[in-house]
């Protein structure tokens, strides 16, 4: 496979070298430039086309947010992956960057095992780089490549009854997609919404607050014992699985589990979806699968459909940052509707008010 061009932007020479080695180890990309600050990054972009910028959130001259804003305005084909450090300020800036359209972020390594840290970051970058390379160098040929004319054409199992619960799964590119969807949902959407976004523990509380700022519905980071109520969005806490159980009175109650990762992640959409299939087979469920790497959500969606009543909407390939999770659900024959991200909120409203 042809290699994509990457620029590294970080004020630490040591970490620039670490990232350089991580990029080269992927065998999917080459480091075109490695610079210490935002000004040097923007100067380089004036003269050179770069596919991906690995961009430090916090830098001494121009912070990563301002550099990202400039890149999004002037170099729309350049993807940006933020580099985040520990600390509330950096976490808040990283969440802001995701809202602005950064593809994803990586956390600076913790711990004393350099090889383990290198493997983790290079493995992640390889998947991202391969996706970008395929879209750049090759025209994807897939039966899952649905045209715009096919959007919003329901398949056979459209629900005739009122929706009781909305479940949303997302990963890479998901924060921006969730801002798009949740920002358009009306205040009188009389149904609970549960979201699994793959994100580390320290990020989901700030992300939930950020989502609450743009949503007409109330948004919370889910916690043990929450009883999902209509008109409220619950975001799974990073680092723990969110499941939906039955309370003593047979109503819905959120439980948090520290069980092993599923599909390499925790929280996982499959865990939530399977708990709904097992505990609430009589409910009418609307499942939405948004952009993301991998196949999380597919098996859980399969179980919901097998045991109960479910309508599934998947984001279309054209508007996905990474067409992995929705593609997996679509190719498994589980999607009832394929829709552009700009129209998914309308599809949710239509189904809930059906």
C-alpha cells in the first residue's frame, strides 16, 4: 500500500522522536515534517500537502486549538489527530478539538514500559493511516457503499409501535457526529437516549457537559443507579461498561461494570446492546450506529433484533470519519436505514414520533 504523509507537531523533542518511530513502525505512513510549534506547522502547510497532522493540544506559542481551527479552514483534506496530556485543562481542550472536527486523539504514554507504549500507539495509528490511505489512493469497492439516493429507504422490519428507547454507538469521529445529531434533537423527544462513545475515563464527564451545552435535551455522564427518563441523554462513563438492568420494580436502571474489554474497548456498545436484548426484549428499540473503527455494536444489535423489536439506522460511508462500525452492521444485514450524518437526527425524530 502507498504511504501517506504525516507531520508531527509537539514542543517536546523526546516525544517527537517517539511519535516519529511510532509512525514509521506502522509501515503505512512517512513523516514528512516534525516541528516544535504551531507557527512552524502552519508555515509548512503553506508549501506542502500533508495527509495527517499529529498535533499537540498545548503548545507555547499558538495552542493546538488555534492551529486546528486554521487547518480546518484552509486545508480541509488534512486530518488532525490531537495529542493530549493528563490534566483537566488538556482534557477540556481535547474535547473542544473533537467538537471542532479533529479526527481523534491519542494520550501521551504513561508508565515505564516504552515498548508497550510504542506498540499501543503504533497499532492504533496503523488502523487510522490504512483507512486514510485507502480513501486517498484507492476507490473503495464495496456493496456497503450506499448512494445518496438510497438514504432513508427503510428495509423490511420497520417498527409500527412507539419507540421506547434510543441506543447510539460511536467511536472514531464520533464526538463531532454526536454534536451534529444531539444538537438537532428537540426538547420534547419523549424517550431516553443512551450513548456509548469509545473514550477514556477522564474524558467522558467533560464531553457530556460539552454535549449538554449544545443539546436541547439534558445530557449526563451515566452513573450507577440512574433510571433512564424521557428527554434525557446518558453517556457511558469511560473505562466502565454501561448495562441496562431491571430494577426491583421492573423498570430500567443503569448499572456500571468493570468486566473485561469487549472488541478491545470499555465501554463497549455490544455490552449495552446485549443487556437490552436480555432484559428488555419487549421494548421497541431504535439503534443508531455512527462512525468508528471496528465492529462494536454489530453482535449486540444482532441479539436485539433476534430477541425483540428493533429498527437500526447506520451512518453512510460518505459522511463517516471511519466507515467501520456502521459498515459492519450494514454488511451483517442488520441496518434498516442508511443515512447521512446531517439527516440522522431527523430520522430519529421521525421514528420516535411514528
